[in-house]
């Protein structure tokens, strides 16, 4: 059983990519909406939440845990790997493929401040972007757009335009979507930056890593996905999920404040 967690609905971009490729695997998903956004939390607070969610997943039969959140990955994954004897897959800003693919030698990175301050981003940037102009931009308001279901609206374009315009002005031809919420805003961003700019979603690379760790078995029973939220508002959670992944009859919804 593959388990995914995020501060909210963003990790569904990874879940959706995984499910499209491996529909016969049962999954768990935990949206920690009572504690959103993770970007405003301390490293200690995020580790505390991650440990509680990990314990919950293990109790419910998880065999692989995906930290489907860039901010959480930067803050907690080392601690989780040291503490538990279970495989963890984290998110990594796709700076390397962006830098290697750029013809203009200018790339943009949209992410949270928590991701930008993490060692993983700093090391990746230093290692792979020599001779490349890297324009970093915290995605202020982007998580909220996805959680509110505002993708595809004029409000979304109003929030996104001032974030990506400086990147266009610097002639970027690659923009890294460095938060799992952001791929749900991909169409809106593309409208602003135009088709000549490539938007990089890290989810396919993450799913490749999950595949490397997965046992070579499939579930012959009926596939059931269990989606949990730490918020007491199950109705809004279900509506938010269905807006992003559609109405999936194999998904069961629960609240669980851990």
C-alpha cells in the first residue's frame, strides 16, 4: 500500500500521476489541512506532524510513504529516514532538468520559502546551475488558490501574473513548479507565460522513484483508496478532492485528527 501526505490537496498531483500509471495499487492519502500551510511552520513543528502521520500510515498498512510536499520534504525527510525502517520518497525541485534543458540559460523556480531555505534546494542549485540565471520566486497565494478551488479563474490569473512576469522579463524558457499544489495551476501559468516556456512538474520523476521501491505485485482484490483529512470539514475536503481528480468511486473519505 502506497501512502501520500501533504499539508492539503497539492500532493494529489503526485497521487494522480501515480494512479494513472499504477491503477491496481491501493493507496492512502492524508491531507493535513488543519495545519496548512506548512510553509509557515517551524522545522520542529513539521517533524512532529510528519511523525504522527507516519505512525498513522504504518498502523494502516503502508509499505512506502511519499512525502508529497516540497516544504515537508526539505524539513523532515532526513529525520523520518533515520527514525523508521520503511522507504520514504520525497519531492525534489526539478532544477537539474530545467538547467540542462534551458536554451536561454535562464530558468524560473516557483516554490515556497520553506523549500528555498532547505539544504536540498541550495545544494541542487549550486551543483547544476553554473552559468544559468536562476530566478526564484516564492509562490505567494498559490497554495490558497488550489485549496479554494480557484484554478482557472480570473482570481488565479491576478495572483499568478505578478509572480511569473519577472521571469518572462528575464527570458526564462523553463519554469520549475516546486510545490505539489502548483501543477494544478499549470494551465493558468501557461496562459501568462506563453507556449514557448516549458513548465516542469516533478511528479513523473517522483513516480519513477516510487516504482523502483515498489514490490512487483498487483492487488487482485477491489482497489480502495482511503483519503483522510485532519480538518473536521469532510464535505469541503471531498469537494476539493473531486474538483482536482474527478469523482472516483473507489475513494473513501474520512476525517482523522491525529
